[in-house]
C-alpha cells in the first residue's frame, strides 16, 4: 500500500487526490487530504463570490473525490509554522507528501499610504464576505461613499460587483450574517475599477464583465476617450484579436455609448477606468481619502509609459486586486522571486536535486496563473512523477495509522464526519434566519459545530 498525504483541500489538492485514484500502475493507494482549516474546498469555498452559484457548485465534484473510501479528509491540521507539524515530521508518516498550499498572500502596490486605514487587499475583502475564519466577521463597516478597486482582473470585478449589489439579492446566498448586514447598510455609491493599461490588456472574462451591467440599480460608466487610447480598440476591426478581448471591447463600447448616468438612472455607479497607475494613497483625518494616479499611455511596444499628468480620485475605501503570491512554508525550499517551491515536473528540488517523497502541485508549484481547471493538468503531471517514483517510495517507512500519530502529537483533526456536522450546523443557522445555509464565520463556531456542539 502506498500512503500519500496531500496538503491542501482546494481544487489542486483534490485533483491531485483524484489523479492518484485514477492511475492504474499502483492500484493500492490511500490518500489523506490535510488542511489547516476544518472545512474542505479551499478557494472554492472561500474565494468564489457568493452569487456565483455555478462555480460554487464545483464543490459537488470535489466532494465526490473526498468521499471516496480510499481518501480521508483531515482538517484542522497545520503544516509548518511555529504551531504546525514540520514537513520533516510529516514525511515520517507517509511514503510521499504533495504540497498544494496555493498562494496565500496578495501582491502589494508598494506606494505611499498603502497601509492607511481603509486600504485593504481584495483578498481580505473576499475572505470577509466568504466567512473565512481568519477574518473578523465585523471587519468591514462599508461607511465609504466612494471605493476604488485597483486591478482589472476577475477578482477586481467580483469585489466591485459585491459592493454594487444590493444586500437583498445576496440574502439567498451563504453570505454570513455580519457581512450581509454591513452590505445592507453600505453607503458606497461610486465604485471605480482602475488599471494601468488599456482595455485590450485587461484580465477579466467577458462573462464577469457583463455581470456588472446586469446589476439592478447600478450603471456601468466607461469613458470613450480612455477606450480610444487603446490601439487595439481603435483598430480592432483590422486586428486578429483573441476572441475574449474582442468580446470585452464590444461590451465596453456599448457602455461607453450610454454616456454619464443621471441620478434617476441608478443608485450606484461602477466606473471602469484605464491607463491609470496608482502612485499614492491620499490621507485625510488619519484614513485613506483617495488615490493619486499617474496617467499612462501606450508606449508602442505593448506596454505603457507615464505621461506626466496626474488624477486624484476620491475614495474612503481602496481594495487592491493586483494578484496573489506564494508564501514560504518553513521546512520547504522556496524561490522568493517567483513565490514558488523549486521543482522538476512536480518533484521538490533541494539544492537542485529532487527530494525523495516531496512534491508540489497548484499555485505553489507554477505561480498564481490559470483558472480552476488548470489545476487538473498540473496535478496529473505531479502524480505522473510520483507514480514513476513509487517503487522507491514504497521502500520508505510510513506510519500504519498517521491520524493516531497526529493525535498523539496533540492535534485534534476534523475528519469528514466533522465537516458534515459543520454543514448541518450551517443549514440550521440558515433556517433560523429564514435563509438557505449560512456560513459560520469564526474558528470557535466551526470547531464547536464539527464536534456537534450547540451554537
């Protein structure tokens, strides 16, 4: 029997487990999927917007893997860090360990004023409305009148949409109580989404973009002059543009033709801005009061250059959505430039040499690129390497009962039955509020629910 630990229960971790189950060269495989949280699914639970039910339904396919009799979910187990199990000790329990820990940090703007109160990462905002237990349930009061979201990818569009969406429309989702209450009391009336390059270089998908225009009580505003600055936009009929870029430009062209909305047109405005590079967050009364942007323009080589002009945009809330970054896991090698673990086809490299029994998959392997489905091929490559190594791995010592050892070390793992107890508690919480299931947003509540205790 080959015993494998997969660290991380998000898509990359579950797809790794699935690839291990589906291969036929080593028929007798047992997989423990470990997670720091007592809940599975990673970013599908804590990173997908609550109004994206179709994407959230991916949990059903992940669930099927985790319910396989050859797989054991082991939640509430920290690997690495001051309070966690060191990778070297974890390696004593399994023939192989695959690290699928994602990219937990957000990239900073690296501009003055970034740390002012009212300036946050979009990652933190997403975690808040997704009920991640590391974020205080009352973390956002939303007293701002104007918000700026820096970045033009799908995460930026997600947070802007949640800010502009009415709380009544989110009541049918699993948004936690505190977040729903804060959104209901939100004073935000203007949301700016700003990127330093042009619309043809934006990273959002057309589906996400169109959703902004479908929000009741909100209007999207696009400046025709900013669109016209983009060479691809100006000459799109004669250029072989990717289909998603052409569709995006068509959507933006339609919005730009609508002009400036009146007060009667919409309660909230979403302004899509281009060719603006943030250079400073402005302060008033000890809090963020706006963003100073440098106006950029195409440089003729596919990039942008500053024009020497500046524009200040009022904002009492600033959310940066400029990408994720991997975090070093103590005990594993780490490339601080790329934010990844050095590897060869998924095999962890220590001083350039493959480390027996250690593997990576997902964002910690390749960086924060691709969509959820990209993790399938990434996981398959790593599992192919692992199975190639299986004859040697099987000779390594492994514990007969790794969970018993973890408990002997003082850990209190939450297994699948504990997760099912959390699901039941969230369903009961929702019923008490006249809603569907509502997420429990704090560690104490999750662990109590996992033990079957009354909330």
